[in-house]
């Protein structure tokens, strides 16, 4: 049906062109619609990768604005109590301060809420990486029993009862709120959450004074063969976005990637998180088991929990105190101004 | 996906109209009459689904006792059939629907949302048909589609509640019931959600014998005995212990979903009225 819908739009446009006298009114509408569609220019830092924008969801100023409004609107949850921002706090690089987040009526999710800064650059979503687009990802919290516990069609019906929302959706999409338009608007907003203004970025762009000597020592350690952190936390986004086992003993209730593949060799594998804004996003790991970055460093220093499937790069490091300090200092250099809600 | 066909038809018409409009540009709005399309030469088949307990038809939510002496109340039974084809006498096939969804729950008149039922109908060219065949579940090539791109009434839309959001795939069969397995109360939940490409199954070709002239209406019934799902020879499910699976998570979950699926598909029968 998707394909035929495209053809339908095309033929309608052809019709508009052909039968100009009869359809002047409609054509006018089309023109106004297009005028409203001012493209949104993403401010992608020069050292960042390109962002893939799905063809069916071009960014426009009005769409991004609508997506932002929706992201912060608790009326998307079944009882009107929880918005996306309840678990993705702007001041915490759009992550949560709780080990595992809380949804409607105090329901507890099974995982820690990840940061959404720079999320538009990720190729896969969720901790087992099964979701391929930001658009599809919206369904998960919206309908998740422990998150917003709503049904997307009912959520759209509720939005359409609000005359302001109805007008905004009409303006942006030329139609009301639907599962399609709702997910497109929110995803469009999420793609604008771009940082790239951390001291680390200035350093990468050539300002050698942007990192303190201790931070530079930390960066060197991070990328060293001995620690090999950057073999998983690689590139400017500090993630390979692969599914890896970093030596955490998995909890029985969350086998990670194995949940999807049913392959024992995937038990305990999770998406490698970006370490941008890491100083803001405590607690850490998929279940928020570590309250501090000190605890994370201890985990890697001891060589992980020594469990099956643990990656061979996770091995005892015998870090000196000053090396731990240096790593912590480096983490501080990864904080983006926009990650603090500035 | 009746709707899909309707859309294609509308799109087809629009295309024709657009072409006519373009080729006779000056005639727009005041052109001569256009020949209406000829009514197509088609017949209609209704396929309805019955869940049975032995010889009696099961009513939604009404308690019944199965052959093991367990009592159950059916709370949900929804499943997809796909690539539904009718086989012609010469062995060629006619695809009548890409995806249909059966929902055992009676229509709730208080809701004005799209709802699915135990019955689907489709049109097909008139002719002689000797068999029917379908897949149970959603084939891999459409299992990764985006449900938000389908109209609400489409069985593949998010509204059918068959989509597995975290895994971005469709569930194939959802069966939920509450049971009394000997405790004297309905305190035992049955909750079976199947999915994953590995559990897509294709049915055998069920023999039928239909000679359909243009405008004819025929009815077929798809039936399944509750006891065949659980107590199949050599693949029985110990309902007391094996009653919950989401297919993924653990190997045991998958094994149960897999046995359930095989029994379910093997138990399906086609009856011609």
C-alpha cells in the first residue's frame, strides 16, 4: 500500500496540473503547504558523520517544532502522566537519573534510559539493537506497558480532539495525527538533538589546549592498545554501535541480544553506547547497575565479571590511580553544552 | 488486506483518469463522456474461522472443559494468514489476499475503531477451483515493514496490536486464556505469543471443489480443534507447566512456541459448505 500511496499522490499532482481550472482551490492549498515546508537545516559539525534522513521524513522547521511539542507532552501516555522527556531529561543529555526508568502509575521498566543526544547518527536503536529507525522506535515507549502504556491509534485520536494539534498536524503534513505522522514528527525532532560542542570536539578540530594535560593522558589511555576502549567506543561518537559483551554478568531477566536471536553466544551482548555526555548520564549500563564512573572504571580494571561470552578485550588492566583520574578527566571533556539543556 | 486491493484499484482508476486528463488536456472539465470500466468478471468467497472443542463450537470467554478435563475461558485468539491462494483445476494459482487477520473476539459495537472478526471475504475471477493454500504468520519479506505506513483498517497497521514493537516484527498467533487445571478456580493463565521468521508455516493444499460463475458467492470454513493444539500425538504440550511463551527470550520459550505453531497449523481444516 505504501507504494501505491506514493503513486496516488503523484497522479493527484498530475491531475492538479492537468485540470487547472477545476482545481485552482486545491492547487492553492498545495502551494501554501509547500511554503510552510521550510527545510530544517541541521547543524552537523564538520567532524561528525553524515546523518541518514529517511526519504519519507524530510526535516522541516514546522515538523521539528511539532515533534518537540509532542516529545514533552504527557498526554501521549495513557493516563496523561508521562512524556518522553520524563525519562529522557534535557538537563541529563536526554537520559534518566534512575537506574531503571518509571512509566505510568509507577511501573518500572527493565532497563536504564539511554541518552538521546546525537541519536540521529545511530544506525540501530534499543539495547539489543532490533529497531532500525527512530520512527519505528516511537512505538515502543508509546505502547510499552511499563512506559506510556497507550495505543498509538488512540493517542492520535486524542491529539486530533485538540484543535491546536489538529491545526499543527494539518499544517505540517496536510493531514491529521496518524501513526505515520506522529512517529515522523517525533523522530524529526530527535534528529535535531546534535551536540559536537564539547572540549573534546574543539580538541579534535585542532585546538590542542581544549583538553587539560590530564584529559589528554586519559584520551591516550582510552585509545591505547592496552585499554582498547576505543575499539568498541570508536569514532567521534565514541561508539561502534555494534552489539558487544563488555563483561557484565547478565541478569536472568535480560539476556540482551539473545532475546532476539535465541543464540546462547549472544547472551549478555548489548549495543555499545556512545560515551558523549557520559558525565551527565549516571547511572550506567543497560540496567543502571553502576552509580558512578568510578564504579565503571573498576569494572573494566578488574577485567569484567569473567563470564561466558565476555569479549577478550575485557581483561584485567592494573590501572594506576593517576590513570583512573586521567580517564575520569577525559570523560568530563565529553560533555556537550547542549547535553546540559543549554 | 482487502483494503490494499481497493487502494490499488482506486490508484489504477486515478492513473487512467490522469492519463485521460493529460492526453485530452483541453477537454478538462468539459470533455466528452468517458467509457465506464467494464464490471469485472468475479465471484466472492467468504472464509470463516471456527474454534472447536471436540464437536462443539467454542464461544468467546465461555467456560468449556477439554479432553484432559481442564476448564478454560478463551480471552484472545488472533492470527494471520498470508499469501492466500486458490488453486485452479489446471494447477495454476490465484492469489486472493496477501494478509488477513482473524480475531475470535466478537465485535464491540461501543468502539468505533477498526476491528477484525472471524470472517474474511475476497473476490476472485470466476472459474473452477480445486484447492486452497496459505501461510500462517507473516512472510519474511513483509515482516520488517513499518506498521505506521498502513491505514488503520489494514491488518498490518499498528492498530491490530499484532506488532512487536521492541523487535519490529509482527506476532503471528496470539492465544490467551484463563484455565482451571484442577485447582477449582481459573487461576492458570495461558499466554502464547508466536512470531519470528522461523515460525512462519505454509499449509498443505486443502482440496476443495468450487465452480464459480461471475457474481457467485461461496463459503469455506477454517476450523481448529482446541485439543489438537495441545494434545497432538508426539508433540503434546503439558499445559500445567508449559503455558506462557513470547517465543523469544529463552530456548524453552522458542521450543514451546514452535510446538504450539506446528500443532496449530497441523490442526487447521478446511470445510466446504
